[in-house]
């Protein structure tokens, strides 16, 4: 399957770019101004993205949030990134930046079927992985 980000984004759609990312408006926005930050390299998920590229992404997210939150009448932004098999088919690694407003009902519209997760097991793995970093 072809990747829409690799093959279908036209230069005229690109709002801004950095060494490793470009930004476009989402074609199916949750809110007006909903942006996508898309990696130029075709990474399948966040686990493949090199640390230096992730650092650039976090700084870019910070800059976009600064622009949106200081130049527009919004409360803030929600930053969302899907990963693994929940990513939309025909895409690659990207991040959503969604402007937020008072009473926008963002979380009220999230209907998710509840699934059990072994939180004790997750806690154990997190503690094992990050044990040297916890003081």
C-alpha cells in the first residue's frame, strides 16, 4: 500500500518544515487549525525514530504550541501520536496538534471500549526499565 504522506502531499500543502519534519493541516480535522507534524523519513512508528530526530520533534511541538497559544485565542493544544497497529493505514509516523477551547467537549466525544490491562505487570516493567533513573 502506498503511503499518502510519502506520495500524496503536495508542496503547496506544506505550511512549514524543518530538517526532519513538515507540517500540514489535517484533511479530516477535529478542530479548525488541527495540524499534522509528519516525519520526512518513512518511520512505521516511534520506536524507529532516532533520538536526535525525536529531540527535534519535541522542540518543534514546543514552538508550534507557543505560536498557537500566544497568537490565538485558545486555551492550549492537545498533542496526540498514534503508534503501532492503531496508526491509520497508508500513513507513517506523525503527530497531531489540536487547538483547544473552553467547552469544546473534546474528551466527552472520546468513546472507547474499556479493556483490561494488567497494570501490576505494566508497573513492574516500568520500574525494571527505569530503575536506574528513579531517585
